[in-house]
């Protein structure tokens, strides 16, 4: 298995995987996947050149953290460590910034990966309750920022390797 940044050429395969992974949970928007591929914000797991897992992230530069927006693994590859390898690679790329996720379907997986529960958030219509989980050092302002908002100041995951560890990301907006 190989973990790498997704290319635009792999976006259609990722869209199909996302539709399989989140069927009945939320509508997958192909343009968002394509745009994230172009911005180097999707990591994929491949086996024999087939995409078997993916993770789409948002790098927040205002409240520095890396938010896992979604992650999916092909059903026949679940339980084989694909998600763990995606998280491990993201940690290597994170430049010591905390990883965050809001979820109501994979809570146990993230807790097994040492993410810490820090609170709840609700969907805009109030119908869905999510756990907020964080891996890494954080403060109250990050938890507050995660409740009810989406990152507005973002950069590419690839840009992080050029930034000194734990430096402010505010000037890196893309």
C-alpha cells in the first residue's frame, strides 16, 4: 500500500469511493473533491494503482490546525489499517499542528487513533450531533473555533513542509 497526494486524474475514482463510503449520509460534491485534489488537500491510499482509501483535509491558518473533512476506505479494505496509515501520513505532514475531526459515524476509530474528545457540535439545522475530536496540542480558542464554523483562511497541505514548526500560518492563505 502506498500513501500519496491525489492528482486531478484520480479525482473521479475518489468521487466514486466517497459516494460508496457516505451513501445515505451526505451528498458528495464532485467539484469539491476535484478542487481539493488541485490544492493538494487529499491524501490517497493505493494498492496496485487502485485508490482504496482517501482523506480530504482543510488546513486552517487562522486557528492553526488540520481538519479531516472526510475519510473513506473501500468496504473490502476496511479493517486492514488503511485509515491508520492515512492518519499516520497526515501526522508526518502536519508540522506539529493538531489534527481535528467532527464525526458521528467513526468516533471509535478516531479514539483508537488517540484523538481526544473535546466537545460536541451540531449541524446547521440542529438535527445532527457531532463529536469534536483532536489529536495533538490544542487550546480553548481552537475548540471554540471548531464549534459551528468552517475554516475560512486555508492553505495547501503541501505548503506546511515549508513553514517552521508551530509558526503562525496567517500569511499562507491560498
